[in-house]
């Protein structure tokens, strides 16, 4: 049998396993490099030149340029590594996280104050109209 | 002889650190959270240990993808706060306890745990936020800290059962350390939260409260929970709660001793994207 | 399905690599050593596996003192030969098998082994010399290799029993991998030698021969040997022999299957400062 | 109890445990740095300047300057790390190893060809006249 991945049946969720890690190796190592102030400055000064130092796929680079975190995760990114891209932009975690959802940052902050997203209807792929396809545009979900 | 006298369980949300660092703890947003931390801080002031074994996970600051240890124990004299992308937190250097760490390493590896031993490695919010939660803003942390890194970021990650067993082995190790030391063990991370994907923002108070109850009353049973349940019910980053079992395994009741005493419990939503929880158990023996 | 068909046990002395690299294998000094390797090479040519799980220790080339894993599994596509101070060996890049490595990682970690997973890490003579012993000087190695690093350099190190159990867990993992793969597992290092101190140069043929016999006939019993006996009887670097138990644990007889068949045994003193040994066992099942 | 160290009762042998590793951290990391050709060139060009980059004790630096491997090991060095000092000098393992014994390199090589050092009389501290003190001059041992 192949790897047992019961977590694939959870909608809107990408588990960072060895397959994702293999796909996203350079993407994540690029993102992790931004923990150094010097590298953040270089990235901000010339984003394309900085990205070209890393043997990432063009899709991965474009997802970074677009700050499309759902796509970044689908292409092997891990949220802790890739949050450093948002940090470099001066964003906080609520801003980064909300960008992957149907909410803007203010709505997301308010949703959290109101108790967060309920697990009801969000546990299994079949509970989502689009089957929880992570590449579906978030607006079309609900 | 050294002895583990208590265990503390607490979220380690970065924003909680920001609130302390920037003096925002009495703002409307943070006040209910920090009011709930007050009893824990009073307890911490009266029960300052010599050493805390601080169980947490790195968030892409100490380790990259080139070396991913399942369990890594911090052996060195000092551990510097990491720059996680926003600049380093203005908190004291974390001071280690190399002699106790070496003793634990020898004992636990002899006990069939395949530790990775680490030196001169930065510690991120997973380690420094719990210290701020308990000790606020001192010039120096009031105790030594042995960081214990658990991989909960790149799957495969260790099972709940394995984490509980590691805690048991750590208790056996501390029990045989020559010096008189008051040791606490802190399990950190959680509670329910999801930082990624379209499901981000998930919070599950019922599940979190049940987790508290089972953590206190029946950790062996709780340790059988599969990873997929943590993720489905507690959010993808709620998996961090598995680390609480390491601390729980170090209480004497799981090895046949008397039950621990619950000193404090606190739960608040939200801290940033997270349900923040805290639990303090004094060892029964 | 994948299957572990044989295990190979061999010293990995740097000088043996030098002899191959410089074409010295027919010199007076090396001829008796390499004559004894001939039957193993013939067997290797007729029994080339798809993948070798190559158990060895790093000698301060891949890991430093900042991160010391007990067990580390190589996950990546390629592993480059290390420069150990004398320049890199002129040997092919070692090609990994990421899919099987990932499967083993998931299975073995679920089985309570606390692996460290490593990527893009150099491999030193511990890995490349056994390949030269078996395959001489090909343009490319004839099989994929999954490096498995065991810490036998900085104490605490894993027990013989733990090494044997790891081998058993690896067999269970390989048995459940979907693809049809012929897999071998090689345990390397030893035999008796000491590279340090005033006792350097220690060689213990009686003990080495007994080690061979016990390795074949009763690995469970051999696995109870304490580290101090390896060091006292087999020299401080003879401790490397504990790694042979990982390979031995992956033979089916230790899990109740039929006994393996001994294909070849070879022993020669000296290779540099070392007693060089080789043993080949075909799995019985 | 403290760490159990049964290996302390073996003469002429230093086991690299966590205590030795703590003592020898910078010494070994200096030695490991010599696995890079560039660093070997720097070390050869100006040994003292190179050593001064590492926060080693003066004793450790002097032991390195003296190429006194028994002393290097006593001060926390590990043979695999510190063999790179010998490698940088162009020495092979027999030359490095023999320097710690009563033999010169030729005699040591011949001893190995003749079957190596017997374990007889070399198993326990009490079997050595000097009790196996690692700081005793090797000449005075036998
Ligand atoms: Fe965390
Ligand atoms: Fe070796």
C-alpha cells in the first residue's frame, strides 16, 4: 500500500507531509531564508532577482509574486515557512491567514472574536459543495 | 534528588508575545485573555522551579527541511530568541541546563527514545511565549530552561502514545539526577486552530474542553487519539496539542502514583487565530 | 511488493576506498584483502538490488555538534560524496529513493522510532566505501541507495537491542511498499579497531570471529551486548559494529521466519588501523 | 546518580560523551571547518589567525599547534573531527593514529601488519603501570 493519508478527506486543509515537502523543498527554503533581515531587504529590493536564486518552478514563483497562499500551499509550501513572506510584507498572521479564506482581514478578525469558524459542516470533503478542492476560488465555496 | 513537581499546559500564540512585548495586555482585545492568566502567574511566582523542560515545536526557525528531527533536546548553555521574519522578540536569552539535559539524554536514549541532541540553536515563539505568559517581562527568566523540540510540522509526526511515553521516560530520567532540583515540565501549543487553507479560522470549544477533561482524568486514553482527529476537530495546527501529552506523561500518576491536583484552568477565544488554553497540574506524589 | 532479499555486513575503512580510487588493490598490502572481496563482488554482480538501505555513521562530515541525531534517514534524490579533509572521493553521486524513504519514514515513525529525516546532506566514506567494496569503479552506482545514519560517535548512542528493533521495523515497512523492488540492507563499520589514544591499534580477532558467529546464529542474544564490551574488546571505534544489528534485524528469521543462508564470510587484518570483515546473508523467506 | 561511565575503566581510551562534547565544542567545530578546502588554505596560511577565530581555550589551541592528539582528545576533541587537522597537514590515518601511541608511523604500520595491538593486558586501567592516565607521556607507559 502507499502512504495512508486519511487527512486528505478534510476540506480546505493541506497537510504538509513528505510528498508536499519534496514538492515544496526549494519554495520553503526560499521562504525560510527570509528569517534573516539581510535577506528580507534583498527580497524587497528586487523580488524577481531574489526568487531566481532558488530552483523553484515558475508556478511556485508566480504564486509567491501573487501572494496566493492557497496556491503556495498546494505547490508544497508550508504555512510556517511561507508566513515569512507575509512577515516580510509587514503583515500579521490574521492578515496572512484571512487571505486564504472567504473573509477579508477585518471580517476574519471579527469572525474570530465571534468564536471562529465552526467545525460543523467543515469536517469532510463531501460537506463542501466543491468537494473542498483547494484550487477552487474561495469566493465560490459557500 | 531532582523531581518533577508540576506540569503546565499552555498555548504559545505569537500574538500573545506581541501583547506582552508592546504592553497591550490590558487592551479590550487582550484583557480577558490576560485576566485568565493572572492566577497562573501568581502560582508561577510562588512555585518558581529551578528548571523547566519546555516542550514545543519549531516553526521553521531553528530547523529547515534539511534536518527534521522527531524529538530534539537542547543541550547548550544558552538559546537565543529567533528572528522569525518580524525581528527577534525583546526577551531575555533562554539559559539551558547542560548537566540535566545530558543526564536526560543518556537516560532516555538508553530507554529506547531516539533523540536528536542539539546545541546553539535559536528558540522561537513556541518556547518564549509560554515564558512570557507565566513570567511577564523580567530582565532574566527566573529559571533554567531545557527546550524539547517535537516535530508536529512535517508529517510523519510522533503519535500521542509515543509523546506520552517520552514524558514517562523523562520523569524516570529526572528522578535519577543527583542534584536537588525542582523541575517543571511544560507542554505547549494549541488549542484548536487552523492557520491555512479555506478552512482557516476553525475553532472547536467543545472539543477543546473535552481535551482538557481527558488530559486531566485519563491521559492514557487521550493518547490513543489519531492525528486525523486532531486535524479534523481541532484544526490543522491544533495538532500541536499532541505535545501536551509529553508533559502529562511526566506526572507520577501515569506510572502508578497518586493523581495530580488541578490548580488552574483557563480558556479564551480568540488569541489571533487560535483558541488559547491553559492548565496547571501539581504532581500528586 | 518490495522485499528485503539479503543483508551485507562490511567494514568501511577510508583506506579501502583509497585503494580502489588509486588502483592499488593488487599491491602486496591490499591483495589479500581484495582477493577476499572477490566472491562478494561476484555475488553482488549477480544479485544487484533496486535499492540498498545503507546503514552507517557519519564521521564529522554531514553533521556537526549542533545537531546530533540518533537515527537519520536520507530522503532526497541525491547525496554528494563529502570532502572529509583530503578532498572528495572520485566516485559517482549516490542516488536516493525518495518514495521508499518516505514510506519507511511514515511506517517506522508510526512504529515508535523517533527518526530524523534529512535532505541534501553529504555522505562520507561510511557510505561510499561499502559501495566501492561491492561494485568497484562504475560510472554510476548500479542501484539506488537510502542512507541511514546511526550515531555511534557522540555518546549516548543507541543500544544493540534498539538497533536490532529498528531493523525489524524497517523490514515491516519495506514489506508494505507497493512497488516491486528488490531491496538489500547493508550494515557497515568495524570490525575491531581503535583510532585514538595510547591503546590505538587494538585488534581482537577472537572477539571478531565470535561476533560473526553470533551475528549469524543468535542476533537477539548478540543484541544484549553492552557498549562497554564493544569498546573494551573491540576498540573504541569497534563500537561501529552495533550498526550491523540494524541490518541483521531486517532478516525474516528474527520475526519468526526461516534462517538466512550465509553466502560469504571474509576477515583480514589489517586495513589501515582496522580489522576488515565481510559477511553476506541471503534472506530465508 | 550521575552519568554511568563504565568506559572510564579502559586504559588509553577517551570516550566522546556529552561531557567531552561540551568541553570540546569549539575545538571540534574548528576542526570540522577544515573539511572545506578554502578553510584548509586559510589555516595553512596563518594557523594562529585561523585558531583565534574560534573561542577555544589556550590549552586547546596549544594542543592543536603541537599536533598533540592525546592532549586534543583529553581536552574534548573527537578523533573524527580532529583527524581533519592531520588531513590538512597531508597525513594519513596511520600517521595520525600512531602519533598517539608508543610507535612511530612505520612501527605502527608494521604492528598492524603483524596483527595489531592485542587486547591482552589492555582491557582495564589496573593492567597499565600508569593506570592508563591519558596525560602520561606515551613513552613512559610500557
Ligand atoms: Fe505553534
Ligand atoms: Fe567508520
